[in-house]
């Protein structure tokens, strides 16, 4: 769940339903696989549904675990997927599903506009191990920090990070 500065509330979750409420102009009003994630936004007073969409690949499941609302109103969601065809965008950091050892879980991050109608970008964030983004913080410059778990080596790091030798 995330709360916008104007009091609007966005929630995301995992959905099996074929008739989950979506809004006109949403990214997808159809579930693509056995289950997808949903991204839904309510008015500050809870009286109306402002945005609601399905999101996922056609061959797997998505489990959102973290989300935020950017100052301009965009909704950002992160989680785990076993879909090898998640709709990643052409300029994504990681275009390829990397698999996983147990649940075939790759991390992902997706950013939508405030209406859940435009997918601004989506990327995998994975290794051959399982990744589970669990928390997200947005920074004033528009960047974000993700936290989570990984059950193997290979997570990309930046030089001189705390606890990581500069040669990594």
C-alpha cells in the first residue's frame, strides 16, 4: 500500500479472479495467466476507484511486495515473478528472465502513470537465484532504493558499497 500526498491510496496484490474491477483505459482489463498482480488506486475519501489494472506475464505469476507513489503521482510496484514474458520495456535495465533455483522467482520493478493506463517502464531484476524485493523507498531526485532477499550469488552491486569489496 502507498499513500499519495493528496491522500489517495494505492494498493497492489496477487489476484486469481477473472472479474477483478478494472477502470476504463487501464493497462490491462484481462488476467493473462493463472494469476497476475493488480494495481488499484482509490480516492482520498475511499468513495471511488480512480485506477485499477491487471499486470503480468502470460506464463507465470506475479507477487507484488513493495510499492510507492512518486511525487508526480506515478505508481511503482516491485515484487517477484516466474513469468519469462513479463512486459518489460525496451530500455529496461534487465530485459531477460533469469530463472531461480526453487520457485523460479525473478525480481521485477514496474512504474505506471497515476491512471494505471500507461506502463512507463518495467524491468526484471534477477540472477539465476531467487529474488524477492520486499521494500521500496523513493528519493527526492527520483531514484529509488529496493530491499529484499536473494538466495544465491550474482546480485548486481555498485563499486564500494557497504560490505562489498570494490572489485565486485
